[in-house]
C-alpha cells in the first residue's frame, strides 16, 4: 500500500534473477540514512525481450491510447514474440507510487542490465515520451485512472546509481545467456536460454548500439554514481569506464561519481566491501540532497516502506 511520506525515496531496480529479499541489505542501508525504498524487479522474459527491443526512439511515432499502460514493443524470437510490456507497466507503477507518496525527492538505484532495461522505460516516460507528445500539449500520463504529473516528478529526480551497470553485451545474445545461468530452477533457466538463442541476431546488434549510445549521450543531467569492479564477469570495466568518460564530457565531471572496488563480483560490492560501499553512497546521497529541499525543511523518522514486484 502506498502512503504519503516526507522522506526521500530510493527506487531499487533489481538484477536479472533477483528476489525482493536479495535487496533487503540495500533497503536497510537507505533506511539508516533516512530514505524509504521502492523495489521493482523486471521479469526474466521482459529482460530477454529488452536485449532485442527498447523504448521507442525520438524519430518513431508513438500512438498513446487512453487508459492503456502498454506500448506495442516486441522482440522477434523463433517461437513467437517476447514483449517488454512488464517493463512498461512496472515503470508506470513506480511513477504512480512516487506521485502518491509525494516524496520530496528520489534517486534511482540500478543493478546490472536487468535494472538498466527498466530504467530505460522510466526515463522514457519521465522525459522522452513527453517530448514526443509536446505538439499535443499533453502534460500528464494517464495510468490506473490517475494522472501522473510528469513535470513534477522530473524535478524530484536528484540522482542515479548504477551498480554493476550498464553491461556492454556487444550486440550478442550470449551475454544474456551468461546472466541467465543464475536463474533457478534449472528448467526455467533452460527455457529462458532457449528463448534468448532464438532472438533475431541483427535486431540484437542494432538494439545494443541504441542501448549503449543512449546511455552515453543521455541528456538527463542529474548526478550519477557508478559502482563497479575489474573482476566482474558480466559487466566488463573497460567499456564501462569509456562510458563514464563520455558521461563526464556530457554532464560535467562534478556530476559523475565512481568507485572501482577492484575484485568484488557482479552485484556483490556491498557484500564484500560494506563500509566502503556505505561511505560512497552516503556522500553521494548528501550531494544529491542539496538539489531539492524538503517541503517542510525537516526529516521525520518513519518505518521503511517497500513495494514488491
């Protein structure tokens, strides 16, 4: 149940195969620093689909249907079509809950590409779709019989954290196949790997270039924190550091924070280096908190509220 809160909110977007309990440590970490948390974890099928298809580009014409939460966005597979409708729905649910809570500010904390693909749809609804519809002078998005004030939420986004993300998968489906090795049970893992293998190869290549270029050239200028390591087998650090350099050119060095944990595994930086992780996150949140002030100028102690998938 969504409740109004005076505390800032961290939107935690889990990795592929993540479970809500896997993020409890992060929820507690944010709670310790006065932040509430919203959890959303993309379904494995939608992550597989997102390897080949993302949100509509600026050049594409989008027909927004009244009371509809799903855009026609599908990836071709040998056995039919995989849809990103879950990513779209989760993104709209998050925006709806942020508006309902009336939180003073929020950050988005992305884990791996599973979280990145969901962030893409959040960014689309927050910024890109509104630009596409300016000619219609549409100011709000209709979702679940409520109007989401996009402009208001834009002002409340104060930071983004990329944990083991984004992962450069080189336009090949074997990257998602490697990530799917962590899915259980085995029958489900094998089913998803089978779907990944049937994705259209040229579509995957085009999609990867769009995915990476959009992240490199993102014009949303809020502070960013990249948490990564050199031994991460799923998120290679060399292309990520090149992306970080590009982001510094785009939004300024002062807005791009980084920490290389050197030898921690994928999405395990907090587990191996809890003190370093918390220290970096605390400093980053303190910097972000200066971008938007609380409406009443004070922080209240409230129990942490979690929205599960």
